[in-house]
């Protein structure tokens, strides 16, 4: 049974009115290219994407419970590399077996499953034609001592194509010492992926110890993540994945005192955003060419109230004009039945016509 608006309101608790009844007065929704059942024809068709890319984008958008809506619910499980297999799967060792990852995505009604070369290749003949594969082509590994933080290639675009993938994904740590190399690597990989007919998804993460100023963390500030999104779509991402913004003013904090970092305009803060989470997320959407590249927000780490957190993130993303959620740990670090329920709760937000664009 789908989660009704009353159930969504209950999960949102004290935030229900703030999130469900907010009106955005910064960037009007009429300026956005919003998700819809004809999104591929309305938006991507006018780009330089070839017919095979358009076909794979159409396949992804027309698979799972959200088929035909223009919205996405993607299960990402690359944590075996990014966070170590033991730390990621100790809560639920069944997910050491890649087949269970794909089964969760299918049972959960997802549009696609995103994982590593190894995970998806190990079951590709059985499942690559049953659910769109999104192959993550680079990772940050945590075995080097001391730990280093860099995204390095783990395989080739050609290999992803050969296993039948519909899309490739990559991460860039914008703002890091290694970002220039990562930008070049990923831009070249995405160009080749498009030539072969695969869609492209970019994890547009910020990373630099300097982004923590006076005890406040600006890695998820709307202005810095928004610019990361803008760089991501510039190098050919069809869809960008970004953390939900938690604050704003990263540029201002980094320019305090005598420092000079980047470029800013005060209207970013006074006219294009407010401190409301929906307005902050809309600024992220705007930086993706006003929605010409879809914004999917990450579900975040598993915590004490995952169902409420997931629904809240989905409401913010949808009402901001985003394209959906890519949520992993909240779903696979629990029994499959509960994981499916959580994924369905997220999808129910996008299926509910009472939750409108702010």
C-alpha cells in the first residue's frame, strides 16, 4: 500500500507544514525544466546526445515504480570500496553477495542499480537486461595507509558497455588538490560513454579541509555544492548527484579576513536563496542548467530515524524541482523487507500528486 499524504505528514512531524506548504520566492518554478513523463523529449532530445543515449535515459526513466513520472529512485551500493566492505556490510552480511544488491533494487522498484565494476559484472548476464545498470567507474579506496582521499579509475568505459550498462557514474572531489586531474579523466570518460550510447551520472562532491571554517562545515553549503553541480553539467553529466544542502555562505566564510577565494555575488544569498532547505536545494537545481540536467540528492548515512529522514529528503528534493533520490545505506543496512519498504516510502513521495513543486 502506498504511503498516503497523512503518513508523509506524520513522518515529517514538526517539519510538515514548513516543508509541504512552503512557497519558493527566489527562483520561480516556471523558470525550471521539471521532471515529467516526456522529459527526454522535452529536454535531452534538444541536446547533442545521440539516439542510443536517449534510449538509455528513456529506459532508466521508464523502469520501476516511478516509470513514466520523470523521477528517479536509484539504489547505490559502492560502499564496499568507498567505506570498506566490512564497515558497510557488517550490519547485513547478505550484501557481500552482489546478487542481493541487485535483488533489492528490483524488489524495491528502483529505476536503476548503481555499483562497482566487480559487483555488477559478477551478475551481469543474469540481470543487466532486467534492470538498468549504472556502473561506478572511479572510487576512493581506504586501504592505503595513511588513508588518502582521491578518486581513481577502477575500470574502463568500454568494460561497462560490454556488460550491458545503461549508464556510467563517477565522482569528482571538487575543491581538492586532485580535482583538476579528476575533471579531465571524467570529462574524457563521459565523452566516450556518450559515444557508446550510455548515460552519465556525476557525484559532484566537494572536499577540502579548508571548507571547515571556525567549527562550521561548508562542504554541503548551497553555494559551493551549487557550483560543483555547475562544473559537473559543464563536463557532460546528464544527471548530477549531490548531498542535500545544510547551510549556505561557503564562499563568504572562505573569503573572510584577507583571503580571496573564488567569486561570489551577494545576490546568491539575498535573491537566489534563503535559509529554507527547499530554497537552498532549488539553487542546486538552478546550477544544473535550470533542470536541464537532473538533480538527485543522496540519502545519507543510516541513522536512528531512517524512514523519516528519507521521506524528508525526498520532499525537499521534489518540491525544489529535483529529479529524485539515490539512497543506499539506509536501505541495504537492514533486512531486505525493511529496505524495500524504505525505498517504496521514498518513491511514494514522488508518486503523490499532493506534493507539488514549491
